C-alpha cells in the first residue's frame, strides 16, 4: 500500500488502480480498521455495494476524506 | 452466526505475498454457482477448484463456475490417461485445513500442480472459495496464477 503521511481512518477511501489499459480501478470506503500496524487491514464497502475485509497490496492507496474519523469502530 | 473463516495457512500465504486481496463473508454455499448467486456475481467471475488424482500427485484444476471440466483435455495436458477426480475420502485426508468441497488453488498440501482455465484470465479479478463454504477470496487473476505457479490451459468442455 502506498504509505501516505496520514494513517488510514474510518471514512477514508481505498483506491485500487487497474493493471491493464482501460481497466477501471476500484474504490471503497473504510468502515473499520483492523489488525496491528504493519498488518493492518480494513472492512471496506466497495462502490458496487458489497463489503469485505480488504488486505491492501502495493497498488492500493488511501485517499483521506474530510469526513474520516480516527475511530476503529465500524460505521453502521 | 459466526462465519467459518479462511484457514490460517491460506491467509499466511497471501500475507507473505504482499498482494491485495479480500475475504468476503457470505451465507454457506456448497457450489461455486451458488456462491456466485449469493455474492451477486456472474458465474464466469467465480472460480471452482477441482482436485484430480494423478500418478504424479494431486492436480488442482481451476475453472469458471459457469464451465464444466473436460477430463479428456486435462488428461491430454498432463499427458496421462490415469487422471481421476479425487473422492471425498481422499480430499478429507489430503486437505484437512479446508472444508470438503472448498479446496482453494492456494495453500494446503505442498507440491500440488495447478492448472488455471484461460477463460478466467479474461477478468482482472477472480473470486473463489477460501477453504470454507462461508467465506470467499477475491484476488487478481494474475496474482492467483503467479502465487500458485499455475499453468494456463483450456480445461472446459466445448
């Protein structure tokens, strides 16, 4: 994952870039922060509506939202 | 209800690879087609893994839920006529980490060869059973092929 200056927060947007030309990326909102630093993962609601536990790879970036919260509790 | 989670051996392999992946909880399903329906996906986006027994060990054949395995093609690819579907008894003994019928193409017994149907490479991402009937794994098809050391082939019936 791209290490941005700020730590991920609930409400931030995960962006996964497409690997092939013309392939759209995927975005989702972080609902919950899980795991320890270095092994952090998130519960994410994706733009197609489904939710999953997401383990970021090197191609995932987190876009900080002005509405994000530092809480690790899920937003329901 | 508590979801039966993906086995640790699978999660560890994914973590070591440092790839992006998702674990998706869902109501219990016992076929890849039902898994696709439950997740609201097209069957060609969901893969099933069929375990085969050969004289040289197990082979895991991965193909879209919408397709049927062509054993004749697989025997030609493996260059052996002695290729059979693994029985439930064999699966239970060989893959104790996984629920019966939910063997993924990754983790578990080492040394298995993996064949991936080329049709799956038409999609950037693929969803498959995560070793349990209550959780799916979504990862990039390219990562699946690389991590499993899979050989791409035409495995489906015409």
